[in-house]
C-alpha cells in the first residue's frame, strides 16, 4: 500500500508550460501533465513506501507549498515518527521542467522505507499501448515488475531514462473514470549503510522534456491519441548537477488560459473560431521561440469586446422577455447594432469594435429609460420597491454553494448536484452544448441530439425536452428500486438489469438510490430501462420530455406519492421564465410556461412561484408546499402573482466611497468628493499608538467633512488594535479598551451633529463563519459604551468570514434594534483582485461577464487548472444571497462597506471592470443597500469605473426620496 503525502489534489497551485503541453502542481507537490487540449496524459507524486504495502496511518498532509516553486515537509515511518525532512523544487526552461526531490534523513532510515516516485497513466488513454519497464508489456498490466535503467511509453515513442539501476513496477488501480496504471519507481540511488539503512542526504531529479518532432509525428498518426511526452528521469548525487534557472513562457501561459476560457459553452450566437486560430498560431510560434505579441494583443482585444458583447446578449434576452410578458419596446436600433457587433466578433475585425460595443451598450441603457418611462419598470428585473426578487441561489434546484463559499455554482448538464447528496450527468461535455441564461433560468441546448435542458430557480424541477434516449450517468449512488404509480409495484433493480418498463397508470415514476430519490415525470410511456451500476438508460418509442425532482433518500413512499400528486399537473405547464413589475407599494410577477401534453390526459395547473426571499420577508398567506425538511415551494394560483410591498423597511440611500483620515485632511479631499457627487464617506482610521494623535486626525477629518456637508461612517479600519492583521481584541483587558475607544470616537462625533451617519464596529472579522459567538459579546460591549454617548446614530455591524457575505450563514441579531448589518463584496476575487500577486510576472487578464477561474490564494495565482465558473450579474446576486436572506428573514437593513475592481485590471479589462461595477451598483440600488466604494488602488483609479460611479452619485445623490418607479 502507498501512503500519499497529498490529499485530494486540486492541481491548481503552479502551472508551467512545456511546449504545447502544461505541467501543473498542487499544494503538496504532486504534478500532472496535460496536452494542448487540457487532457491529462500522466500525473505523478513522491510517495512514502511502507513495507508490505500496508496502510501506516501517516498524516496525509506532510508536504506543503513553501515558495513559488518549492514544497517542504516531513517523511514519517510506520510508527509515525519523523525520519526525514523533504524538499521539492521545480525549475523550468522552454524545453524541460525539472523536479528535484531532496531527502535529509533524521537518523537512519530503513532502506525499505525510502520514498518512491509514482507516475499515474489514465487507462482510457493508455489501454492497449505498450509500456516498457525493463521488459515490455502491453497494457492492461497488473503487478508487473522490472529492473533496468529506462521506462518507455510507446504511446509517444519516448523513454524515461534512468542513470542508475532501479526497481520498477506497474499496477492497475481504480475502476470506471478513475481507472489508471501506476508506475512505481523505487529511489534506489542513495548510498546504503552496512545495516541497510540510509543516513546521508540525497536528491533525485525527474525531468519532463518537450515532445520530439518524431514523437509528435507518431502520435498524430492516430488522431484519437493526444500528443504528449514524459521525458527523462536522472538519479544523481546531491550537488553534482547545477539546476538551471526557472524561465516562464508568459505569453504561452496567457494564451493557454485564454484558450480555456474561450472553450467553455455560451450562447449559440458566439463563435470563437477566429480567436482559437490566433491562439493556435501563437502557441506554434512560441514552440519555435518566436514572439507572439500580435496574437496576444488580438486575443485580449477580442476578449475585451466579448465581455461587453456578453452583457449586450443578456440585455437583448431580457428585452425579448419584456416584450413577451410586459409590453412593446422599440428595440430595432439596438438589435441592428448588436448584430453588427456579433458579426465583427465572428470575423475577427477588431478595428473600431470596442467603440461599437460601447455605443450599443448606450442604446441598451437608453431603452432602460424608455421602459421606465412607459411602464414604470425596467426590462432588467429588479427594483428598490421590492428587495425580495428571485436570486439564482436555490440549492434545491441544483444551484449549489461553491467550495470557496463566495459563489453559487450553477448546474451543468454534465454535472448536476442537489443538496440531498444525489448527483448525476445527463451526458456529453461542455463542447456539446450551447446555453442561454436569464435571471431565473439556464437553458442548455445539446447540439447533436437537439435536446433542451432547463434549470430554473422558479421551481425545483429540472426539465428535459425533446428526448427519446436518455442516460443518467455518473450517479453518486446506484439505483436500487423503481417505484411506479401503482404503490404495490416496487421493482428491485440489480446492478446490470435490463427490463421493459412496467405500464404506468400515471405520468410519473421514481428511481431510488442510496444518496437520494429522483421523482420523474414523463409525457409518454417509457419502453425500457437499463441499469449498469451507476448509470440508468431510459428509452421511449417516441420523442417526449422528462422532468425530475430530487428528494433525500429518507423520504417514504407515502410522501413520494403525495409529491407526485402535487407536481404532476404543474410540470404540464412548468414556469421557466419571469418578469417583475414593481411600483409604489405593489409587486407583480408574470410568468412564461413550457406547456406539455402527456398520454394520461393530465390537465395543466398554472401556478405563479413566489421568490424565497419574499416568503421569508412577507406575512402574506402564500400557498406553501413542503419539499423536504424545512424547505417549501411557495406559489399563488394562476399566471400572475401580486402582493403588497408596503411593509418593506426602506432606508435612506447613502452612496460614497472609502477614504482615510490622514489623506482626507492632507489633500483636502472632502470637498473633492462632494464635487464628484458623493454624499458620504466611510472614514478609515489607521493604526496609531495609543496617544491622542490618532483621535486628533479623526477629529480633523470630521471637521472637514462637516464643513462641506459630507456624511461620515466611522470606521476604525486598523486603529489601536491593528484589528485587520491581529484579529479580535481577546486579551483580558482588550475588550474594555476596545469599547473605550468606541466611546471616545462617539464623543468626538457628537461635536459635529448631523455629520456622522453610523459607527462601523469592525472592519473585517478574521473569524470563521461559525465563530460569531466569539465576536458578539465584544460587539455588545462596544455598543453599550457608544450608547452612553449617542443613543440615536445607527450601529453598522459586519459579519464573520472577513466580512464576505457568507458570514451571514451564522450571524445572529445584536440586541440593539438600530443596527445596519454590513458586508464586503469582491466576488469573484479572481476578477476584482486580478494581478494582485505582484511578486510574479503579471498574469493573464480576467474578463467579466464570462467564464472566470477560481482564485488560488494559497499559490498566489489566478489562473492555472482552477475550475472555471460562469460569472454575470445574476451569479453576482447569488454570491451575496446569505446576506439578502439574513436581511429578509430579520427585516433589517444592509450596507456594503467595500466593493470595487483592482486598478491593475487596466488596460485590457477596464471595460469589464466598468460592467462589474455597474452590476454591483444595480444590485445595491435594487436591494436598498447603502454602499461605499473601495478606492485604495481600486475603484476610481479606473477611468471607465469612475465615469459610471460619479454618474450614479450625481443623478441619485439628491435629498432622499422614496422611489416612485
């Protein structure tokens, strides 16, 4: 048995180009080799060998990343005692990547306990190909041994050369998509002592080299096989070989990352062929050490325009929906202009394209004004009248909280996961689909089968239309039972059963697994069902539809039948799109339905779903149907839903930015901000010794703001306790000092009546989400001291988790009723903080809206092998859903203390930063959230952002009035 020194590799930490291939390393030094199309050819790691292949229980995380290309840790024996320290360094040139492993024994290590290198080869690529490890075997092979000085991969006609004789073995491991071959290389190079132990330091270097022309030609002879190369392994003594200095091909990295972004599915109107051609030409040039400046500029200019085009595409989709559900809207000029944009993108004619994109965006904004004038509502849903609109974050629907906590991951046809634990794939890969997105629905169209798949937050139903043969693949648990409408018929399904479907007396049937239950509705009698372990194949004689709901595995038969009786008439007329009309104290939703017919003459039941936030916030007697646990589906009968919003607690809208006391005094900026239209400032006080100087700075800044009429939110950003870096004031007397600081700040504030709008207790709580109770007593103490001085000014209280909205999963109400709850908004961080890691060469730009990588804070990089997520104004709203839910449930007001894209998004992504900021401001305006832009190296440093922010300030920061639209 091998004990791995890494845990669930993500391969998202370090990415280095190798010709047209890429080598990636994870947190614990494991690597993988990808071909030009992103397919994994081989992966490897240094593992600890335990005698007899027995599990020894060592830590799974003994090796961690300690530098840009360095990993360090400890190797332990089977008694979990430290036996050696371990260091791995990676150095790269254009032609090769060298991985050097250095082991320094702490005492004597038994020779059978020394580490080994394990290389994994995916079975799907290498099955049937030859592998030589002293002898030649044709894969599959299992427990084959050999001794010699080379390993040869016949797939690419290249060898791994070893300078000393070593022992090697090949094993077959895993099943299904995880099946692989493991080549295990014992590190027998180190000198052994007489007692067969090792006590002297030693190092080994594994070198991955660029594919040779001969190997590439051989691989191209079989078009189905990728071109890849695993190079040479040299076993050397410490100090005998001088490592070459690392060298990054930054241009190739840029292009490879852009290629990934452009390979993800999007609307059918966008065809990225021309951009892919530029990338291929440029990567080919880089393999010959030729510059690719022109192509990099072309691709980045293309992506710059594409981000605006994505925004225009979303707007046009909602204009169309507006015209169908609300009323006429003259979009002819916009439609013509947008068609010209898409045609230029397809042809790659970049001259003047950005200007055309921005002019078309201006037409779209004018249409917003026309819609407001004619209908008192916008074609883009959302209004300050109703803070409780639909949000794409309902986990019952397959929309899921992402592992980084900040992003609501949308379901993809090849990756659907419900909160019950059940997951599956409807087949295909990303390249097989086009997708159209609205604020409530994702519609995926399979280009080969012509099947349409609807995911919507309006209901928990996944709808699949125009289907005749359907495979439910990669089920998280095998199907064990089939239940039909006749409650006496429950068929036990074996792992490889094929059976004709029982005659259904109604339009539904149930598939039960160990991790959840699928309630399925169909328009026609299925012909057959084939079960193969974690795969179900359904066939019909004619094309029809299938609708699915997921429930926990604990649900009983009687409850399932109750669910089937409720939903069977709704899926005949399933609401899939919506528009919102809100004015004065009323909100109305109009819905679009997908109408079906079935063989059981089911009659459609039109219902109007109610947003989950509205259910939390309103006392209206909505119809509620229990789904599972405490989750409900709320609705009103009929095709429209209307209710009063008079009880929404609206607050005055303060719109401004962050500034610090020192520079506000020094540069006289209070008057400048007022001239730009800002009506408030979040006044940041930075760390000072506990003397009067810091308070004097605060007093001086308040005086300047009071003079020019600029409102102030008091923020001891990093004051007295250096709170951002150190965390909570937890020393025995620190909470009292913290509270005393607040009493003194409130006392100074009272000298300037009408200027201070609130006291922001703490900048960013360096606490985990569930640790609210550590902070609440200190907050209550500070509030009590403030209230001794000031009984009326609101308290602003942030959440845990560094003030990210996810902190509201565990936040509780404070005792003071006059509290406005605050959060900071930078999602996605990979966009708002792009190029923030300045110790490395600048990374490729990130664009918005569009496909965006997850940032890797640990490795300090944005791109790499990180998962890509679609990011737009609807996923942005979903990212703050925990805060919106907290506000609706508790009927409190919210504040965004910081938001902005970093200034380093210039020059290429400046327009994307503008679009992100527009969407963020719209989100806050629609939800009645007070906001302050972060401006230290962010925000107004980008001219395009400054123009839009100041426009909002100047048009909306008038004496406060409740909106009439």
